[in-house]
């Protein structure tokens, strides 16, 4: 029997409150030969709602990514839409490392012409617009709309579903979005109910992308096909070799 693939999911905040729910979400889309373990950083800030939060927490994410490779994991998903520590970790480990934005955006673009991001707060809007510019996908980007709820209130599912639904209608009717991308990995168990409500309203199928599900599925594909980040893009820093 073939050995299973092992995926480490790192939650890049100093809070374990989301670990169990994220494990459930991730395992709901995992194939039988994929083992998933979820952990969180134990230092830094308890949410990522700004560039500063992302900067403060990134070193602890990189340390856990290095540890995951040493422990024999085949891939790392940093459960953060804004890929806290992902680019840095890619330089110093050889297994694939991904965040939430890229697989979600790629999924949306594979299913629709233009997507809108429904995110948490205005404080992350420009940071997430940077992702769109960085990857050159502005023609596929319709808008970004915050639900104006902090990450720690995303556990209030009914309120979140209603806010995301209302923002999605605005994105579709006013901004021309053909798909909705949830702009925070804290939006768990939200995508399917919103998609159902949109289907009932428009009598059409409109994709609503859960970033955790998209990332787990995408990373499994990379692991299964033995793909990882290019060393031409992500070169190992000379000082890192001296330290490790």
C-alpha cells in the first residue's frame, strides 16, 4: 500500500480557536491518501488584519514551515488569504508552500470571467488589491467589498452568511462579478450557504470560492504531481545556509 501524503496546515495567528474547525473543513475535501495536521503559531498577534500583523507573524510561520519539512510533511498550506510568511518560507524549504489567495483566484478564473473578493475589513482592502496587481490579473478582477466584521466575529455564522450574501449581490449587480471569492480563511462554512442563496435569487449557478478548500485541493495536486516552487524564483538565501 502506498504511503499517504502528509500536509501541514499552519494558522498564522497566536490563537488555537480555529484549529478544529479548519481541520474539519480541510479534511472534508481531502482524498483518502492525504493526512492533514493543523497547528497555529504561538507567538505574534492573534489576527491578521493589516500588513503590520502579517509582518509580525511571518517569522513564526517560517519557523513552523521549516519544522514541517524536517518532520517529513510533503506540503504546507498557510491558512491566510494574504499568505503570511509564504514567500519567505518558499526560499528556505523545498516542499511546496502556498497561501490562500493564489489557489482561490486561479479557481475563480477557471470558472468565470471576473471575480469579486468579499473580505473582512477596510484595513485589508488595499493589501488584497496588491495581490491582484502583483499577479497581473486586473482584467479578471471586478471589486473588493468588506463585510465590516473583524476576524474574531466570523464565528457568528448566520450574521456572516447574510453579510457576505448582501455584499455578493452588490458585487454581481453593480460591479459585474461572475464569481465570488471569500477574502479571508476565517470564512469557514460560509461559501456553500451563500452559493445556495445566490442560486435561489438569480436562478443561476454562481461560484463562491472557499479559500481553505481551494488551497487544500490545489496543494494536494502539487504534492501528488511532485511540483514545488521554482528555485529560479525562490533562491535559497546565502545567510540561511550558514545558519541551518
